[in-house]
C-alpha cells in the first residue's frame, strides 16, 4: 500500500495526537462506535469474529488491540469461541511484539466499566509492549510510527504470524 503525501500527513497527525492535545478534540466529535467501524488498513489479523488491529492513537510504538467484531460491552457477553480466540490472540500479540519490535514483555490493558471506558462501550484489549517502566504511568512520548506504519510492520511479518498461529493450534488446541 502506498500513501499519498496528504494521507501520510494525516497519519502523522494521528500519531502525534496524544502529545499535541488533538486527541481530546477528536473524541468529542466522534458520534459512532469506532470499533464497529474498524478501518481495514489497521486490521492485520482476523479469526472467528475477533481481530488484531493497531489503534489510531497508539500509546507507544508497537501497540496492538484485540477486539471482538460484535458490539459487546463486557467480557461476560463474549461467547466461549470468541474468548478462546482472544486467549490465542494475546499469546500471538506477545510473540509478535517480540518478533517485530524486539520487546519481550507485554502489558494487557482492558478498561472496563463506564468510568474507565468513557469513550467507547465496545470491549477492547490493549496489548502494549512493556520495555520501559515509565510507560506504565502513561507518559506519552513522541512516536516514530504512524498508525499506518505500525500496521505495515506487522503486516510485513505475516508469514511468522501464520506460522505461530498454526503452532498454537498444535500446542494448545484450536
Ligand atoms: Zn461497537
């Protein structure tokens, strides 16, 4: 995929939105469920009604999200098959963060409840590379990657992902 200069500029606007203060403005103007309307250019893997995608407004480079396609608010509404796929995707995300970014630790964050999840009522799990203790206090930093760059990097390692996916089936059954 090739981006026009305008598209690239927009990608950099998304990338920097958390440190420029633009992020707050953007959320106030979103009137629909963004996770029911995921953008294909950020989704890099999908199985059984669950996707692995990158956020438009990443916390750190390499940030992945695991999201069921159905609009459900809580883990308890997930079907056993969806949950089983998520369990697998957490495993794959950890492996891919190591593969693509060389980071061995991963932090899974799921903001549950209306107070924590003020912007979206569609359950989503953040899979966050954990290579710097400061990041767990959410001190946002200048990113290198636009959301598009982030997706492209994971997409470029698609073969590895396929292989890991197959191996998971043999080792852990699904
Ligand atoms: Zn939704």
